C-alpha cells in the first residue's frame, strides 16, 4: 500500500516530514521491492506515490493560505477597532454592521401584523400609484403662502412616473410608468404650474394600441399576435429595435437644449417652456452605446460627461463619453447638434466580468479623476438575450453577487487610463452625492443600501402591500456613507499567497443616521470639497417619512423639515444672487399630499437653505391626480 499523509494534518513541519518520509520510502522501494516487482509496476507505484505527495503538499498550501487570510481579517478588525472614532455619524465600520444595527425587531413587526395593525402607518405609498388622466399644457397660477423671493426667476423642471396604466393593463414597476413632465415657473414672486406626458415613441404606441406594446424595466409587453417567432429571433440581434424610449428618470441641459434621460441610450429633447416633446436622440447607432447612466455631469464650461457601457471584442467596457461644448483649438462654441456630432470616448475600463457588466446609475468626476463604482449588481448578458427573445423585462436579467466586493475605480482624466482600484464590502447604490480630492486621497460620498432589495420595493404590488411586509423598511434602508481612498499612500494592488491580484480594502464612515435619497448639493461644488448636501428621507418607518434633510458633512449632523401628510421630492439648491457661503440660497422641492382627498393637488415649497425653514410655497388644484416625481433641473433662463 502506498504511503500518504492524512489531509487534516496542519503542522508547519509537514513539508520537511514529507521529504524525509519520501526519501526513506524511496530507499525501501529500491532495496526490497525491486526484487519481485517489475520495472513497470515500480514505475506505477512511484507515480501513485508522487501524486499522493503532491496532493498532500497542495492541501498544506491551501491550509496555509486560508490561515493567513484569517489572520489578515483578524488584524483588519483590530486596526478598524483602534481607528473607530465613536458612535453615531462618523464611525468607520463594515457595511453589514452599519445596517445590522438599524434593523428593527422583526418579531415585533410580525406580532403587530398578526394583530391587524398597520406596520408603517405614517407612510402613504399611493403617491407613487396615482395616474394623471388630464394634462395641463397651459400654465395655471398657484396660491402663494408666505413669500417667494423676487430674485427667483426661472423654471423648476421635473420628470417622473405619470401613469401606471395603459388601457386595461397596468405596469408592474414604478420605473416603467409613462413619463410625466412638470414645470413650476417662478416670476416676480408668483408661481405657475403645468404638466404634460413625454410623447415618446413608446408612449404613442401604447396609447394607440391601448396596451403595453414594449417591455420595460420590470414589465413584460402584452403578446403581439402579429409577431412570429422569426420576429423575436431577429430582435435579439437588433438591440435598438423594440427598445423603450420612455425617458422618465431625469432632465439635464445639453448645450442650449433640455433632454430627458433614462438608462437606455436614449435622450429626448423637450421644450422647457411648453413641455412639448421635440426630438429623440438614439446614441446606440451613433456610438455603439448599449447603456448609459441617467445622471451625466455638466461641467462649468458646458461640456457634458456620462458613463456608458460599450461592447468590444474583448468584452464590455465602461466608457466615459464627452459632449464637448467648445473647440479646444479655436474656442468656438458648439451648438447642441454639434455637441452630439462630436461625442467621443475619453476614458475606458474593462468590466470585471465579461458576461456580467455592472448596473450603473451614476458616477463621479473630480479635477483629476473619473470615478466608477462597480457594484456587484450586474446584467447577465446570457439572460438578457434569452429574456429579449421571450419578451421578458430587463429586471429578469439582473444578478446580485453578495459575496463579491464593490470595486471603486479611479481613471485619470488626462490619459483615460486606470490609476487605482479599491474595494469595499458589497453594497448597492443608485446615487453618488459628491466626490473630491484632499490630502492625497479621493473622498466619495454615496447613498448606500445593503443590497438591491429596494428595487423590489418599487414594484406596484410591493407598494400596495407595504403594510403586510415586515421586511419592507429594512429592504428600503439606506445610509449616506463616505469612502476615503488613500491614493498616494498605498500600492495600486497586492498579490496574495495564491497568486491572485487583490485591491486595497476601504471601510466607510456614516455621514448621518437617516436614510437619504435623491441627494443634491450646490452645483458649484460638484467635484470639489463641500460641506452640505440635501436629500429626501428613505426611511418608511420614520415618524414622518416625508422629510427634507440637510446634512452637514463636517459635523456629521443633519437638520430636517417635514409636515404631516406632505411628501416632497428631490430638493434642488438655487444660490442667491449675492451668495457668499455654500448654503446661501434656497432649496426648491415639489410636493404632493397623501390620502384620497388630496390627489388632485400639487405644490412647490421654498426653504431657506441656511436656516432650513420654510420661506413660502405655492399650491395648485388640478383636474386629475398628480403623482410624486423623481428628478429634475432648475433652468434659470426659462
């Protein structure tokens, strides 16, 4: 019988013991067994023995590797504990620990549910489910309470869900609702309001057919009896065909025009005064982009940057694309059409998983870097092809890898090459708050979730059954977290004992102990060090979920504004004409009211950004329900 070592032996002297045993056994084999074993049998015995020895050495190396990994984790925990700065905001810790401390006692929620009580009595999700049935193309004047600053002259443009129904059919997810545009126009202390549906090709086809014609993010299209299996096969290879252009996420200026955006590579130009739909720009055929974020960056000189996913021969890449506003040689200012004609890739990095590019909703820009946060929520390309053939929605192709880290890539703006990559515990995010460089570090603030369960919370059925789900609040739980990336003080990457490349690990600190979403700052500080950001609450189990939040990132404190049964949307900061401090100005937020008695009502509230108190508001009575909106832009000249 060949000699071998038990696999559970972990003594550091194993290699030496193996060598001694091997030598002795080799002598025995040569001196005693050679007499009655043929040369062929001896060769076979040696081969079997060598394989056993090799396997034992391999087991030893694996044990040593995992032991070293465990010791490293222990050392990291020790260092983290030593670096903790105390409880509350500002404590550096692991992401699982941050959210684990916030989870309420589920047993008490279940007991509350079994007794027939509402789990979240202060949260009215019907504000998302309202359907606008009558547009307001001409402005109506609002009733002003308090005072609207006379210097506030411009338009607050808003975008978001307008109707969850098409004929007798209903969308499954809020992100699929027909886009509704809103305009609050300020002029000499008065405010007017109007709203119109974005007349995208998808909207017009749905309206004509009185059914859902094209699959959306979370909704499958109604079957079309006129389309055969051959149509479905051809559509798999024509990615732009039957693609929704329902751009209901955001509004951004490009040149002198305003565009609505979604995550598909579609931009729709609108008239910021009449809200008329003018032109659809399809970037797929022009640039090969198959996905881009809904939140581009508008530079001080008017140039626009966005992060896109572009397929290449060696796999998909994350590419930063630039819409230049000026000719760098002549200084000539391009028109909007010329900006689109000159779109170009200025930075690129390969996706870490060739068949699973990451889901991207926003990205960061500083003076020297583009920042790409590659979360472990990905789009499975194989599943996407199958789902496209079957007509299933994109959400069916999303895959979450809980055990894989989130990667934060820094790409040089000067040459478009990756400078460094850091990793963190897995987390999900939609919105980056801001990012800046300081003392050899890059600081990035993000509204983080433990995982992408909040996407599931936005399904229509989930919203309707909010008070029957004891896990809803924890699924929707977010916190604003700060990651400090020491660019100049640590190596780019390290090679572990198994020969694999690893990246420096960073843990975040909490900026405030409230759930924050749709964050905005003073736009003058984008990419620079800043102190304040503004957000709405994402805590459905709060005493008043309809809060506007001002966060002081220096002190790690926050101030809130709220009113019972009032639900504000994304707060947008507008600086005063003589502003000296970062928060000299006002914050504008469109508002709706909960309950069945206030569905046909809209408004906008104006807060003093410094004192976080209400200055004034305007309210409007409408002919049909007004749902809550998502994102927007303050246009000073319209």
